[in-house]
C-alpha cells in the first residue's frame, strides 16, 4: 500500500524521479508488482491535476483484501484536505499512513482551567489533551489568629481584606488571560475546599466569562496536581457539552426541515442539488 501526501509546492516530476524507481528493488515479485501498480495509479491520478489544490492532496493506493487472502483488489482514494497540510511524503507499507489527516481533526477547542484555594491558585488552558500552565499565584493570607477579644476582631478584618485582594488579583489576571483567547469554549473551576465556590460566585469573574463556566469540581490538590485532576475529570464534562451542542444542531435542522424554510434538506440527491 502507498500513502502519498503532496503539498502545494510538490511537482509530479519530482515525485516520479524520487519514488518510481524504488519498487524495482523489492525482492518479492508479488509485492513488487503491487507497489509498482500502486505507484502507477497514483501517477495517473496526479496527471489529472495541473497543480495540487491550495490545501494539498492526499492519495492512498494499494491492494485491499475483499474477502480473505487472494481476494485483493487495487483501490485508490484521492482526498483534498479541509485545511492546508505542511508535509509532503510517500510511504510504502502494509497500511495507509493517515497521521497527517488525523492532525487536522484533533481537538482544537480551548478551555480555561483554574484551581484555587486559600493558599494558592493556578491558571491553565486545555486544548485537546495538551495542558499549558499559564500563571500561578500565592495568596499571602495569614493563618487564623488564636488571640481573643478586640485583637482577634482586628486581625480577622485584616485577614478578610487580604483574602479579598487575593481573589481580586487572581480574577484580574484570569480575566485578562481568558479574554485574550479567541473563541474560548468554556471554563472549569476546581479546588479542594469552599474557596472555589466563593471565588466563582463572587464579583471576580468578568460577566462574559462567568457565562462560560461549565463546572466547578472538587480536587484533592491545588498547583499542577490539581490541574491534572481537573483534566482527568473533564472528559465527561466536555463530552456532555458536545452532546448538548450536537442535540441543538439536530433540533435546528429538524425545525428548518419541518417548516420548509429551504435551509435544511436531506437525501444524497437533495444535498447535491444546488440550492437557490
């Protein structure tokens, strides 16, 4: 089987010079013939293109078993990727190499994460399964005083002021970081104690970001370990978000279809037919 990823800068002549002669060195006659046939099929398809499409061209060709050993049949698949590909290569293997295509469909939505308690806070982003720690804070909040009377009340007022300043400082930086992310998909807040609820329900989050909070989750830790906990628990949360979005899309489609607005059609012929 051959997998060919042709970038917009590649030429058919270059491909032929570098790859067409390779098959002649294969010792197995059956394999050599299959590879040579695959290359010839690829070359035939490439000749149909004066130049690669703007996003590149992907071609798979090979002998595919239809019903067990001995039922192989030559098949070829030509794809134009939805986004530009930045690599160009040819592979001869027992499988098709689809890695460049998979790279185009990986999760691209970005989610904001904050893990916070009374001692520290960590801000991170989650894109696919890649986590990036963006900023960390320490609270500077003093421990509770054991003194009594007026001194205790004065100390408690100071402590409340420092706590408010800490929440406000975290909120300002978090807002700046999240608002700078285009098309931020959602926010997940975590932490081991009640601080996360006090902070999320207070006036520290910018109002548009507040509407993007997907969940507030319990964690055993703060710091990077707490972020890892949030990521582990986020799969079900994000799956629910996607399910809700897909359900809304289906409902909208059924509405357009039922009300005959012309914005929704189904069936192969109807979809292929140009819409006025």
